[in-house]
């Protein structure tokens, strides 16, 4: 009886903004892949997909990519990007690991329990349709515009334990008072790349075989 084919380990980083992806592309020395029709970069055991702001293209582009890669790889999905934060519970520039996601439009929720020890503080996150500019008093911790869709799409292909959401607080939901330039956003990502890299290395270690790789649906 032929043995089961061993799949390669592959981590898929998902970003929304070019300012988020550029520091990661440089740090991990990723090369462009023009075969898919959307921003995609590859390296050894790692790829990065840019999905743009909001949820519009996530289902099609990320879903297409995961459907293709799952046939030959054990895949983890890691969303890395900026987020608004409540000033009472978050610090600008700090990196957080998300443990609970709620979609403000659909009320669909996801909980993510990390299977590894890590150096991040954990926070909950709400995904909204439009940026919050009034200080966000009704949002207790983090706010973004993509994570719930990334989670929903990823869960169609992988167990939620193979998904991680990492957010760096760029503002306290007061966008009218600050200037989030490309340089500022890229700098926030770049500053946190060492701790993100450590997490990625530790996170990869849980992909030891292809058992328990069926998506969990509920």
C-alpha cells in the first residue's frame, strides 16, 4: 500500500494595504507571482496576498488561492494589519493577537484559541463596514474592516486553529485628527516585524501532519 503523500507547510499572510504588505515582503524576501490576477508574493514556505480595504474581494481572491494551495500544502492563514483601538484598552503601535471576532453587519462571530504560547496580549475585534472616526466608544477593544471575512473564508478550507489575526493599533478611532500616511503605517508594521516573525515560526510548529485539517463548520 502506497504511503500517504506528505504535504508541505505553507503560511499565507493576508494584508489589506500596500503599506502593510511592503515591509513584510522586504523582510521575508518575497517575490511577485503574477499568475493569479491579484497581488501575490511568494517565498520559502510563505506567501502574501493583498486583498484591499474592506470585505469586497476577500471571498473570491482568498478563496481561489486557498482552494488551489490546499491540494498540495498544509496551510495556515495569518492576517496582519493595522486596526483602530479603544484608547482605554489599547496602545498605539502595540501588536495584539485577536481571540474573538464579531462582524458588525452580520453579527457572525468567531473565536480563535491559540494552540501555542506567544508574546502578544490578546484582544477582541469587531469588523465594520466603514472606518470609525468618532472615538469608537461602543467598541471595547479593536476595530478593522477585513478580519471577519478573512476568517469566514478561511474556515471553509482550514480549521480555525490554523488561523491567526494579528493587529497593530494605528489610531484610537479618531481618524479625523490624525494622518495615517503610507510611511506611518509601514513604520508600524516594520517596528513589529521581529515579534511577528517569532510568532510565525512558533505557529508553523503546530503543522506536524495533515490530521485535523478539515475545516470546522458550524
